[in-house]
C-alpha cells in the first residue's frame, strides 16, 4: 500500500508540474496574441496612411496632366 500511495503522490506531482508548464505556455501565447493584435492595428494604420498617400499622388498626377492639357490648348488657341 505504501508504494501505491507513493505512486499517487508522484503522479500528482507530475500532473502539477505539467499543469504549471501548460499555464506558462498559455500565458506566453496570450502575450503573443496581444502583441500580434497591436501589430495588426499598427499595420492597419500604416495601410490607411499608404492608401491616402497613394490617392494624393494619383490626384496630383491627374491635375498635372489636366493643367498641361489646358496649357497646350490655350497656347494653341492664342497663337491663331
């Protein structure tokens, strides 16, 4: 009976150690998830800035093309 008591104590100790390792792993994963969530927010913000910048550049390009076109037509009309 002593050996079965000792075996139960060893099993309980092993289970406790295993639970401790699982808890540590869960805490690490939770921390990693929080960090990834923050990085995702940061990337979303960066993407928004990138999108706005791209739209501004496209608008600038169209306005330059339009002003060049108007300039060519006005110059052509004034010469005749």
